[in-house]
C-alpha cells in the first residue's frame, strides 16, 4: 500500500467551503481521476483518506494537508495533476509527495496567517498589536457546544506584527495587514480569537470582517522564527532513497566504461 501526502488550497469564494463539503468534493475527484484507493474493512468500506487540522470555514488557506492510501503505486506528480484537474478552481492540489516518514499530523504544530483589515489605518493596527503583545494574558470568549468558553489568546501567539501599509482596496482605501504565527494548542487559538483579543486590549474593531488566509502550516523553527514545510522530511527521504539505490549501480560500472 502506497501513501501519498497532498497539500491543497482554499482560495477565493471557495474559502467558504466547509470541511465536510471539501471531503465530498475530494472523494468525487478521486473517482473522476480513477485513483486506485485502498479501502477500510467492515460493512461500509470507505476510501482511506486522513485529513489534518483543517482551516475554519470562511478563511482562505495555502497550506491544507491530507494523506491518501493507494492499493496500487502511482507517480505523485501525475496523481497531483489528475486530482487538481478534477477539483473546482480554488480547491487546488499544489504539492504531492510519497509518504516515507510517520507522523504528518505531529508536524502540524503551528500556523502562519495573514489578516487583512480593510478600513483600518496602519498606525491604529500597530498600536493594537503593541498592546496585545505587552499583555501577559488576553482573555477572550468563544461560543462552544457547552456555552461560552473563556481562554487566553495571548500565550499561543509567537509572532504578531504589522506589514507596511497598503492602499489597495476597491476605491484605494487604506488597509492594514497583520502577520500572525500561532502555535496549535488546546483549546485552539484561531485568527478570530486574536482579533477578539485586539478588540479587548485596544478597541480595534474593523468596519468589515477581516480577510484571513493561512500561509503556512508545520513545525515552528525557534531559530528562524518561521513555520517549516511539513512535507520536507518525506522529500528528503525520497531523495536519500534514490541516492542509495543509485550508489551500488554506480559502483558496479566497469572500469573505463564510457558512452558509445
């Protein structure tokens, strides 16, 4: 059984697609692309697809991940192209690699987000970010199944900063852009929780809902302060395997052999 790991996006209007809607669309794409899926056992077999840490409905993403199990081997790049063609534009399969390591979900420990605040001045956003980072605790509320839940939105944030001001709205309006890096903790701290925290500590209330996009998801590198690619270990393992396979063959080449 071959395992393939895929990175996909949610862009444009498709950011409003729920995780369940994406699951249905992806399983249809598997059938259209004639992917030889492995199936679970039991009375109701279903294709072996593992989803990991999906972004909330309404947020865009450049870094969503899943893993599929195949009953017959396929080239990852060819499989990526076939699946991408079978999905609607906006739900795009942008990367594929054969799984050569374990624990993909364990490598999704942090996310980098971009928050676009239309109608908010850069200086106003900068003051709010400064106040948020200076606070030891920023309590926010979120409605859960059991009612309102209060938790700290500050502890999970490892980086929050403003980018240079932009004026690229539909009529040239000012637009503040925030870059957020947050650890995946329990309870999960989402971008809307950080926005609630900015409102609590600095009364920052954008006149329109923020446009939120996940830019990266993976392990947080303490030295560089960046979120690393979770598929990199699989690529390195594939490359190492090819190099090892090529080594003995090269060693057996007859001395003085050359091209005809």
